[in-house]
C-alpha cells in the first residue's frame, strides 16, 4: 500500500542515515544536502528520530561507552520507504518536465 509522501526533513534524515550518524551529524548533513534550506532544530530532530524509531524505519545503535552521542542508522524497512519516495518524486519530475515541454 503506497504511503503518504515524506516531508523534506524526514526524507533528508533517512537519506543521511544510510550511514550511522549522531544527531549533530544529521543536522549538519541535512543542512548540506538541502543547501541550507532545511535547518533542523534539535527538538524537531529528536522528535522525528523517536517517531522514525517507532515506525521501524531507523534504529538507535547500541551506545558506545567512549561517547555520549547516540547514533542512528536506517533499517531495511526505512530503505524501502526511502526508495518508494525517490520513485514517487522521480515520477513527479518526469511528468512535470513532459507537460512543461508540451505547454
């Protein structure tokens, strides 16, 4: 069953977590990927991370005793959601280009 479109922030969080990252790393990565358009506040990020963990789209990695930073990584389910969203967005872009060329 197709799911609801992802917000840009969630899309970029999932994309960022294709490799393990901690919260500050995610904030930096999302900022870079979105060319500064998306600025995640820590409260917003951690609310999103908790929601994504609850959905099973990301996992919190076991804590490293040498670091206080909690790292997260995308799950197989999260990758499937991300792939579906990329395909949905590609369809939007393809249709938009096709119709703009005809206009």
